[in-house]
C-alpha cells in the first residue's frame, strides 16, 4: 500500500494545532462508526432519519477537518520551502 508521507511527519515534529486537528478527526471518525452501528440496529423510521442526519453531519465534519489538515500542511510546507530557499541564497 502506497501512502503519501507528509514533510511535516518526516521532521518528527507535529504542531499543537495539527495535533488538535488529528485528535478531533479521530473523535469524529469514532462517532461516525458508532452512528453507523446505531443505524444498523434501528427499526423506527423517525430514529432512522435522525441517524441519517447525524451520519451526514459527521461526514461533513470529517471533510472539514481534512481540509484544515491539508491547508495547515500546505502552509507549513511553503514556510519550510521559503526557509530552505533563504538558506541557499544567504
């Protein structure tokens, strides 16, 4: 299995903001797993509709957190590249 290795992780340093985002992402994923389990056990149509809304909400939250992670990674990568460029010319 191939996966992209982030330059942030290669340095072994993770910012506080990134750690908080990862923790929120883990919690949202756990909640989504529980919502799917609840959906599988529900027989009442009103509760089923509620679970569907909860699942969609959690999926949206996960997408938001992933966008935030990518944005943070991009800004830190750009900052690292700028520092490297400065070192080369100074």
